C-alpha cells in the first residue's frame, strides 16, 4: 500500500477519512500493532513473544490429547522459560500425519470462529492436515497487508497470479478474472483487477498472456518466473507496466533476480509461507534477506544437536504458531533448512533469515555420508536447457532430467557432466533423460534436486 491508496468506507457520504467495516477495522488494528512492534528491540520482541508462547503451551497441555500426554503439567504459564523451552519435544511432520486427531483441541475457543482444514500439497508423499480458524485466516490476511505495506505496492495496478489451481474448473486457459486482489485487501482499499492462471499452463502461452494483460505485479513460483523471464528475453517480449515480481512456494534460484531485471527491469520480492501456519518470513523492504514474522510464529533454526544456530549457520526450521488454538503446533519441524542472518541495518528488531534453502530431500548424499546443497540452476550457456532436475537414485548415481527442444550432443553432454560434478562436489555417474516437464502435477512446484537416499534426518520426510 502506498499513500495514494483509496480506502473503502462503509458509511454513506463519508469517504474521507474512510470508515471501515468491523472485519476491516480488526485487520487495520492488528496491522497498526505489528507495525509498531517491528521497531522494538529484539529483546523486547522476544519477551512479548514468550508471553504468548506461554499461553499457547498452557492451552495445548490442557486441551490437546497429544500435548496432555507429552507435556502434562510440566510447563505451567509462569514456569516456561527460554532455558527449559528446548525440553519440549520436536513435533515432526510424520507425528502430525500419524496423530492428526490427537493434535486437535477439545475446547476450541468459540470466539476464534469456525474451523476449516488446512492441507499441505503432499509433494513429499505425506499430506499433513491441521485445523485453521477464522482467527488464523484473519492473521494470514494481516501479514499479507504488511507485505504490501512494506513494499509500498500500488494496489490500483493489475495483479497477475500464476499458481497451482486444485479445482479443475479453474484450470482453463482463459484464467480466472476478479475485480480485486483478494480477501486481504478487498474490504480495506480500492484495488485494481486480478487474473489467475494455472501454473501447469505452457510457459510460452503464459508469457503471451502477460503481454496481453499488462500487469503491474506478477505473483508465482520462482521456477515459473525464471522460465518466463528467460522466454521473454529470448523472444523480446516486454512487460513495460510491470513494477515488481512476487515469489513464493520454492527456494529462489540465485539467478532469478538478475533475469527479472534483464527481462522486465522489475525487482523480485520473495516470501516464506506454509499452509500449516501462514506467513513465516517476509523479504526486508531494503534488502534481499527475510524478517521472521514474530507476531505470527516463533521460528527456530537449530543444528542437528537441537541447539540454536548462530548467524551464518544453516539448520532445521521449527515453528510454533502463536494464534492457532484449534491445532496448536509447538516446535513443529517443517522439513526446511534456513540460514540465520545478522541483525538488519533497516532497524527492525524482527529476526533475520539470510536464506531459505529447501527441504531435507533437496540435499545430495555423498558416498562418505555427508550431505550437500547443490545449486545447479539452468546452464543455458552449455545447451538450450529449459528445465533441469537431479534425482539421486544411489550413493553414486544421479538421474538428470532435462526439458529441451532436442537432445544433447556429445560436447554438450561432456560440458554438462563437468558442470554438475563441479557443483555436486563428487563425480556421480549421470544418466540423462529427456522429459516434457519436471513441474509437479501435485502442487505445481519444481524441485531442482531430489535425493532418494534416506539418511537419518530424511527418514521422516
């Protein structure tokens, strides 16, 4: 939102200042609070967060069968401290999958509104389901508004979203047209129209639609945005009205920002979310790293020993939802890795994540048992590669899936082999396979590296 935004009023003949409806007023009140909170010191934010965590833990121990059994009376409201916090067991995805019913509260507060299921996509073969409430939905919308506010978006522009559509009725080539940007904004400010296309559409077709739609903002998975930027560069397709590209749902390729600037002269703004808890971190308005949304979740990054990671260290992501009292998630292990960042020069006291790296299964396992992040990108200087994916099938074997207009010639195959070996840190035996797409039909995402090797940390994914 920027200063030129026009707010909606529910009172006749009073347009300025606008008089919001009850739900809009609640969202604006929460937004005001969290915008004040971000300028407090990290210590002040942590103290307020601990007070809320105590409420969540005490409620869960009293009303949720799983936590009644796991926690009992060990953590009364006044007894939970940063020192004993780590005594609370980590909640794995498999535990949520196996004990969904036992994680639901027996006394969901009525004032939190109706409940509804929140399901993960199941891209790892395990669909996790929790209950959300109207309150958790409200918080989701508030943090969406914060994202708009931080990046001073002009909501009068057209939004074009490219995302996975579960409903077959919404998968048509014409897309889904709407008058506004969605429930987070539509009862608060006047917005431009939006259109949503299914991510499984062909890249060339989507690029053609973008050129016709003239959006001010584009929202999509990083892999799709990268494919669109490269396609537009190759064919000279311009998007002169595009102000910003918003990404979500995948770990951004390092070259994405460069391609978006070259193709459209537009910056990329990423966000870190999950179905189970909403917004986890937003990109800083002044930098490319992320600020944890501490008013929504307590996010930990821990090493293999369960100790908190320091700036520059990479660890496992655990989250504790601060506003879900239907299915409280306490120290829930998402399956992601992230790198902790230094305090931000922007002045916000919210914790910093330098990078979100992806899931455990996105690490290659070397023959010595070590695991390695492998950034492969799309080496178009070697061959006309549109998409590429590595699937580790054995300790020394990797399948290379390629989307290309033709097969590699011998010199290209040799060069690509050298490139992959250099990035992987080991001379794996490579098997090239040509496919039409590597995009998941389950959720529309792309995982550039998937390991089928199951070391201890991967066994519950």
